C-alpha cells in the first residue's frame, strides 16, 4: 500500500559525497567494478552540470506528482531527488516551481525516470535534471506514492541515502556503506590514468600503454603487407 514516508534516513559522510562529484560518472562507475550505472536513457536536460548527493527516493503514480511535493519536506542540503513512476509515464512531473522549492532546501538536482518541463527556466536557475523525457504535459494531484523506500530506476535499485553521481555521461549509484571505499578506488584510478595520459602524450599508443599485444597474439591477430593481402584475396 502506497503512502509510506520514511524519515531519518542516514546519509554518507558529506565530504565523501562531495569528493565523488569531482571524479565524475565514468571514473566512479569503473572504480566500483563497472557497476551502478543507470540506464543511458536518463540524460541531462541541459549540459555541463556535475553533481553528487544523497538520494531521497520517490515513487509517483502515473501522471500524478503529489509525492514529489511530499518528498520536499524530507530533503536537506546535499540531497538529490531520485524519482520513478510506478508505471511508465513521460509527462512533465517537475518544473521551475518545484525546482525553486527544493533549491531553497539545498537539493542539488533531480534524477527522474519520467518527464520534466520548464527546461529553459531550470537552466537559468542552475538546477540540474537528468530525465527520461521532456514534456510540457502537466500532471495532477491526489494519488500517493512512497518516499525514502528502495526504488527501481534506470535498471538499478537505488536505496534511500545511496550516493548519486551525475554529469554529462549519465548517472551512477554508489551504495552508502561503500562510498568511502569507492572514493578511494576512484582516486587510485585517476592516478593511474594520469600516468597513462602522460604516455599517450609522449606518443605511445594503447596497444603498449595497456599491454594489449599478448592479448592480440592469443586472439590470433595476423599482420599482412598490402601485396600479400591482395594476392591472398585473388586465390
């Protein structure tokens, strides 16, 4: 039965949450074993934002945004609203007025597997949104969903209090209890990539930087000069 609002959800350490944003979605995804990436259909409605925050999860009825308004009361500084309808719906659940409301509470952004509207206003306000659709079609009010319960979004389960990282590459979820570990792994990965970048800039290629030549040999690669290739084609 819908209508549950869970209060007092624990969050990860704020410093850890903030630091994950600096690494970005691709690095965090790789650093945690290529897990946690939400579906590629969740895209930014305006480019250039990079955020991380603690998930306030919301389920909403198709075509009804009542529970987003309920969830605002549970939001605090450093949070990200993560919203999924209980059945597919691309209507515009969220616009500039709700954005103004959650920004006043320190919310950093929205991830929603549905539609949003007032995109130009959201861009001007500097409020980042990752959504499935953009739609001017508004919703109604009166049917409840749940707040701060586990939800399915973008092919993943997001728990309330999980860390969400989002940028132009998409959205990735980090489990709250693993946030510090993933941050450390992300830092180590970036250090490794810095060494690789220096080798690329010095003229080396991926086959050598990544030690791929033995792999290619095992796979059966064969180098053939042009004349031999033409001769073999004519046989």
